[in-house]
C-alpha cells in the first residue's frame, strides 16, 4: 500500500462564518476576515514607476502579508509660525494593488508629522507616524504596536506624544536658524 505524506499548512487568516446573512445565496457562504491590518512606508519612491514618480512616499496596505485595497487615510499635523495646523491628506492608487502614493499637500514652512492609517474596520486600523525633517524629507517612521498573546499587533497612536514631538522639533528648528 502506497502512503502519501500529508502536509498541513497553517494560514495567518481566520475565516469566521457569519452569524446572520442573506439566505438567498446558499451556494457561496459569506465569511468575515479576522485579524489586524498592517502598514509599510516606502521611501524614497521608485522613480521608474509612473504612478509614484511625483510622490514623497508610498504606503503599502496589508491584511497580514497580503496587499489589500483597505482605505488608507492620513493627516498632516504641523506647527507653522507657532500655530498648530492639521490637514486631511489625499492618497492616490498606484499601478500595484494595496499601494498608495502620497504627494506633498502641506506647506514647506513649519514642522510636520504625517499620520497615515490603513483602516480595515471601525475599530480596526494601523497607523504609521512619519516625522518630516527640516528639508521635507522623511526623518523617521514608527508604527506603534503592542504584544498580545505572543503576537505583535497595532496599537493606538498617542496623540500627546505626537504633539510633544512637534513642539520639541519646532522649538529646535526655531533656535537653530541663523540670525
């Protein structure tokens, strides 16, 4: 008798059958994808891709390791001439699935931090905190996370930390200007 080895694959996605739904389509069951989204920032961008050529940076949206078309939202948080500013950002789709381009939409003046989020559900998102340097370049990128049950999952952004960083960087920038 010939035995065939069995291979068991462990997938990172969980599929949960719906608790209620449309009974009119019983051939194709509805499923809900469970698990957090992820975000990755690409900088500098590929100058040979026409869909990202004019972008400052590119945002990759994932559900686990799979690119996803989940909405990507963003704001530019800044201090300009001592005044606090907040601007909604528009990201554009690119030639690749789950990849969004961000062009500069904030003034050159001031100190800026970008908050970019992949939103999978009402309370299911991940945010990258992108601090910009004095010349508008990406100076740092952080994705707040926490460990739960042995897994690294997205954590909420501490807006107090974003505010403190903006104030500190704006103060440093104003004292470093030559008179």
